[in-house]
């Protein structure tokens, strides 16, 4: 863990360089500020294992329906 002492006005640029995510969670408790990066959960492939196993947002039926629709657009 690295520790840096700096002017408070430099915080935005430092935090922007440290995090590669678009959103962060900020929590303050007893004078301690914790900043945690948040991964983008909108990626529908993030929960896929095997062939759509355990991913409630994308059932096999919905996946096949999308594949059929894509094929129809290609014709």
C-alpha cells in the first residue's frame, strides 16, 4: 500500500489516474474515507459460465430468440 501526502486540490487528478473504472463507491467512517472502484455490471457476458449457466438476465430462450432475430436481419 502506498501512502501519499498532498494538497486537497490535487485529489481529482490523482484519483482519476488511480482508477480505471467509470464509477467509485465512497464511504466515510470515523474520519477514514474509503474509495472503491465499481465494475460495470451492465455487461451481459460478465456472469456467463459455460453456455449461459447461472446468468438470470440472459436465459437460453432469450439468447436463442436474439440469435434468430439476428439471422432474420441478415437475410
